[in-house]
């Protein structure tokens, strides 16, 4: 761990500041939209736009980096992100915000692709798993700490928009001044969706559903809080609880996934997450209960992203894993685009509780589909499954491919150890 920090501290510090800036703007827009009088449907369009840009950026950024280089991409997108963040309060209109969110999503996606390729280049095979864990912790820490910064100024003013703009600008200083030379950049062409669905129906369907859950949590939680009459401090605490839950449950679920039928774990996480969302609908205005149920929803939904990738890998040859991850990410991105739109529509029809109803329906649908698939195909023996690698829904294809490399290397090491033990016996 010390070795990873020594070689990647500047990159991890920069990513922490980036995640703080991104975490602030995501929550702040939901609160400010309520102050500006935007409708729930208008806010759903604004929030969905981020995932349109993010999906486009994750697919276009590799070619952009190959053409002009890592450093130029970083510098150009840093300026654009800062400019959009400053313009939000000056152009307080749903159409302006929607365009801004597309740009923000595209830029952050490309920035993450660049940073993650640098991270992969700075670690060794022996430290890749530690680097993935640190990267995930930094991402979550950034989003959680961002919620606290929302309390330093009035969301109706300009200060809270200036803060993320400054943080994003500062984040590039340690990265550009301290990182190792830029690495060669290559990504794998995604597997066709038809082949992916044929190989792992549960993985494909699950990634689509989890995309909707994650985008609802990331994009619409602050809109829910505003509609439900929560204070700014309560909205910040509620969102922080969601991400803290995701961080706390990531490693226990990962540990379990390497020791049992992963479909059983997917089923259990879906049922628990769906039940927590239903419970949140029943607790009414109790903030403490909302925080607890939010933490359970986040704790079950966030790890499912990595769990579904690991489950899909169980049915793939190592050389096909990276290609499959690209297809899974595309499916997840489509679900993420639709998530805020459907959530906004449901909230417009039945009120704020439509937020949790949407999440409950998706989580329970995932659980039901996992249960159905358990009747259609036998489980892969535990000793033949691929290793679980921690990766979050915010990851780009680069981070997911790094996770796939880690899973492949771990599986190869385990197979070699088993062979040596067999020969010794």
C-alpha cells in the first residue's frame, strides 16, 4: 500500500479533488433547481444529460487521447469543466443546464479515462489490486466529503458553484506536475451485445437495471430531498449515507462473492436493497430512518456493479473479459440515461416517493431475474470462478479493464499455486 501511495499520490490527490468537485455539482443542481422553480421532469432531463455525456465521453475519449495526447486532453477539459460550473448560476434555465450537464459528463468521463490510464501505468502486477482499492476509496471519499461542503454557503448564491470550479482547476496541478511520463493508450473493442447477452443474460440484464438504480441515486437523490422538504444539511447527510453504505459493503460483498454462488448473492442484495427502498417509503419524514435506509440501498446497489462483472467473467475465457466489460459498460450507460427520466416521471405522478419506488422496482426485478436464472443453468463451481475486483459505477473502460487484468492475474496465480500444491503432494 505504501508503494502504491508513493508512486501514485499526486494522481490520487488530483482524483480526490475532482470527485469532490463533481460530487458538489451533482447535489447542488438538485437543490438549486428547486429554488429556481424547475419542475421534477425538467430536473430529470438535466440529471439524465450527465450520463449521456459520460457514455459518449467514455467511447470517444480514447480516440481523442490518441490524437492529441493525455496532457492536452487534461488541460482543455479542465478549462471547459471550470467554465460550465461557473455558468450554471448565471444561466439558470433547464435547457442551459441540460447542455451544461452533457458537457460536464463528457469532460469528466474523458478526464477519468486519462487519469485511470496513468494509474494503471504507475503500478505493477503485484500492486494493481491495492491500487484499485485505493482508487475506489478516493472516489467515495471525494463524493462523501463534497456533501459537507454544501453547508458552507447558501445554495441560492454563487459561492457553492465557485468552490467546485476552483477544486477542479486545482486538481490538475498535482497530476500534470508530478505524474510519470504519459503511457501508451490502448483499449479493447467491446464484445457485441448479442454475444454478451447469450453468454451471460444475468450480467447483461443486471447491468442495465443497476445503471438505472445508480443514476437515480447519483442524479435524483437531491431532487428527492428538495421535493420531500429536507433541509440542505439533511440532503447532504442523506446522500453521504448512500455513498458511505456503498463503501462499507463493497469489501464484505466482494469477500462473499468469491466463496458462494454469485447469483445467490445478487438475489440477496436485490431483495435487501429493494426492501430498504420500500422501508424508506414507509418512514415518511424521519431523517434518521431515511439515512439508514439510504445507506442500505447504496450498500447493496453499488457493489452489484463489480459483482455483475465478476459473475459475467465466470463464463468467459480470460482473453474475452476486457471486451465483455466494454459491452457491459455500454448496457449500464443506457440504463443510467433512462434512470433519471423514469424517476422524474414517477415523482411527477406520485410525488417524492416515486424516487424510492423506482429503485425498489429495479432492485426486486434484478432479484427475481437472478432467481429465475438459477433454475436455468447450474452454478459455476466456486473454485473455478473469476476473482472479484472492486470497481464503482463511476469507472470508465480503462478502470474496468484494469480490474479485469487484476482478476485474470489473480486467477492465474491461484491456478499456479494449486498446481504447485498438487505436485508437492
